[in-house]
C-alpha cells in the first residue's frame, strides 16, 4: 500500500525529488506505474498528471493520501528492506542445508550492501538565505498574518503578538475543575472570530455542550440561560443570534473519539485538519490519542512523549498552532525552599510525562479560584517566562477582565490597575 501512496503523493505534489530518489527497486508491486511516471519525467522534465498515467496504465489506482513526505520515505525504505531480506533468505535456503557458515556469510554480505537512498538532510541556511529575507518582508507588510490572537490581550503581548502559525505546540495544564477547558475554548473562539476554521477535539464533553460554551464566550449569553437552567431567560435574542451564526463560512468543528472510530491518531488528526482547512486544533485530552509508532505495550510516559513529539511535527507540517489540555497531579510542586506551592501548578506536575513539556513551545498552567483565573507562563520558547496573568472571570457570561499583579511584568501597579478596572470595567494596562 505504501508504494501506491508514494506514487499518488508524487503525482499530487509534483514531487520530482521523491520520484528520482527512490528507484524502481522500491516499487516492485507497481513497476508499470512507476516506469510510466519516470519515463514521462525523463522525457518532458515534469511530473505527469494523473490522467496521463491512466492513459498509459489504465489499472492505476488513484487514492487520496495526506501522509507527510518523511513518513512515505521511511515506509518505502522499510518495505524495501523487508522484501530484500526475504528474497536473500529464500535464495540461500538450499545453501544453508549444505554449508550454513557460507550461507550466513553471504547473507551478511548482501545485507551490508543494503543502504538507504540518499535523501536531502535539513535546510542549507546559506543557500536559502533569500527565503528568510522574503519572510521578513511579508511579516513587516502584514505583522499579524503569521499570528493568531488568544483573545486575551495581555497574554498575546507575552506571547509576542499571539500564537505562531507553525512551530507552536502549546500545553495548557491544571488540576481538576480549574477551568482549563474554558480557557482553551476561549482561545479557540477568538481564532474562529478572526476568520479561521478551528478544530476542537472533545473526548468528554458533547458537541452541544461545547456549542453552548461557544455562545457564552462569543456573545456572552448566560450559560445557565441557554442550557435551560434559568426559566426567565429571554430566548428571542438568542434565536436571532443562532439564525445569523449559521451564515458564517469558517468552521468550528467539534469531534469526539467516535468520529475517528476510536482511532484518534496523528494521521487521522492530519486528515481532519487538511480536509476542513483548519488553522488551529485544540485537543482537550492528550491521553485519548493513540500512538502509531508502536503496536505493542508501551509505558504511558513514553507514549505521551511520542505523541507530543508528533504533535509538534504536525504543527510544523501544517503550519498551524496545536493546543493540548492536560491534567496536573493533585499534589503541588515544591519551591526552592521546599515549600508546597498551592498557587498555580508547576511544570513538573504535568501528569504522565515531562516529555510533554519538553516538546512544547509554550507551557501555561491554569488556576481558577474565587472568581479569578490565573495563567502562569511556565515555558515560552519565544519570549518571557515566569509571568503571571490574572483575570477576573464571569463563568456564566464568559467575560474576562484583566487584573494586574507584581509578577505580570507590566508597569502599572496593582492599585492603579484595580482602580482603572473598577472605574471602567474594561481591561487597562
């Protein structure tokens, strides 16, 4: 199957490099199809269209593939090694019966000559210097084109303007019942409001529940009212809002494990993102994902480390930010003096694996107490760390109001900011 995927990838992406790197020995099940593509390229110096190949080989199967080039290269080589080794072993079967030492030596000699194809390694940053200049010019012309706002102005400032479009794997973590999903959806709603299509994987809450929270965060409808807990709630404005909401073209796609037949893999997430052109993915529960790297039993911390590595790779590949929501351990972390930290949880309390935080571009802990949400920037690959941001939060109406504090890194004193907040009711720096 990988040979067919590779051929379709070459045709879809016009990838002459992949075509020329892996020769005919890698396509032993699709020799006619490979030769038709290779001959066309040799003659015309361009990868043919699918119809051109079908004209030469009518039996060619056209399939859709969204796998990465790296994955296809790896699997092509693995399949070739398996087939090569099988043939060598079969060819030496009779020799084994009469001279096993000689047979072994010939097998080892044959396998020692089995080398992977020469593929490109990395990026030559000298030869590609023009690309960096062009990117700078694009950024200066449209400074927000490569960023997505979190919807929280102060957090955006500490993130350097927002979330990056790629190289952005953000971990939100908190102990149980600390509003981490509310914060994740707040960010997702902000991205959607900016015109991006958003994906929200929710293994524990229904799409309807996420939808009600969306309405609260987007237009501040009473969450109690729209869920039927307040008999006095006036439904007329909500009805008008609902009628207009469906006219929006960008999507807010909520999925559950059942949408992936309980196979929530990186490949399936990739297909979801590419099919719907998603520009942000939120995963509200990393432990529900399945590791494709191994089929056998694997320690949980290794599985989560693999998944976090693959999610960062996926962010780079699709050029979108990916946010995961994870659970912190119940116990607090100890500070340098050995005292328990009962404020925001520290990075080493992330449940399951420190590999998650290692692979993350940003790590933000969340705490909800007495009507306030505290965000603590534990890790920030692109800027400041150990920054604390506090927001008063109306959980019924989805409203965030910033409250300054000494660890925010902003110059306004807590007293001045509090006075401004009470005077205006708005976020002020």
